[in-house]
C-alpha cells in the first residue's frame, strides 16, 4: 500500500552534472574594475618625491643666497674699517717704538747720572746768537737738534758747521756724545731760513739698569 503511494519522482535520479560552457572572455581587453588603481599610487608617490626635491633645492638655494649676502656685507664692512684699522696698527707700532726709546733713554740717563734739564741748559749756553733751536729730541741712541739760521746759503752752512765744532769741543758734551754730525741742512721755502739737523750719539749704548746680584 505504501509503495503505491510513492511518486515516480521520488525515485533516485541519475547523478547531476553542472552546466558548462566554454569561456571565451579576453581578460586583457576587459575594463579594470578596481576602485583605486595601482598607477594612482605610483603617480602620487612620484609627484610627492618631485615636490620634496623641489622644496629642498629651493631651501638650499635660499640659504646659499642668504650666506652670500652676509659674506658680502661682512667684506664691505671689513673694507670700510680697514683704513682705520691700518692707521690704528701704525699708531700702535709708533707708540711702541717711542715707548721703547723713552725707556731706553730713561735707563741711560739713570745709569749715567745725566739730568735732562742740565743738558738742555748746556745746549742753551753753547748756542751761538745766529742759531735758533726749534726742537731737542731725546732718543735711546742720542739727541737730535733741529734749528734754523739766517743768511745766505754759504754763510748759514758755515755757521752750522761751526756750531757742530762747538758741540764737539764742549767738555760736557764731549763726555756724553761720541759722535756729533750735521745730518742735513736745507733752505726753507716758507721762511727763507736755512734749517739744519744735528745728531749727537751717546758714547755708551743705552742699557737697561740692572739690580745688584747677591
């Protein structure tokens, strides 16, 4: 009875096979269905690298330009200050030279017991009436006299030579100075007087005073 109730469709069917058909699609020609393509990342990275290099190069160029401007400004300042600096250096060297001369002269006068005021007075005593002294320069090696004489060239030159002989024969100067020389004599165009220069060199070289050794 039960067997008669079964339908013919309840019989086990034969093994089913999935439907199949040939795949004729050309994947190379099919459109790209990706939301974000790989080429976008590659292009974006390239642009980022290019922009980074451009910014870096611009910054370096600006830094180099600023450095050149600062260097040029410093060089201009150095050039502007160079004359004053050279003058200051020359004045300092001259000061050192004069200071050394004064110290050496002071040491010599101290050791030789010479009083400068007495020496100046002696120059006044030996000075002829026709000769005028314009300056007495004390140096480490001696004394330099600067003065002038009225008259014609020959007459003035003769008086200058005679004055040199007076200085050489003076007893005070003879002990102090080993050499008295008329260094220069020339006519001054402004005053018309003959100007002379006489160098008196100390007999003993100037030495610094030394203390007593025990």
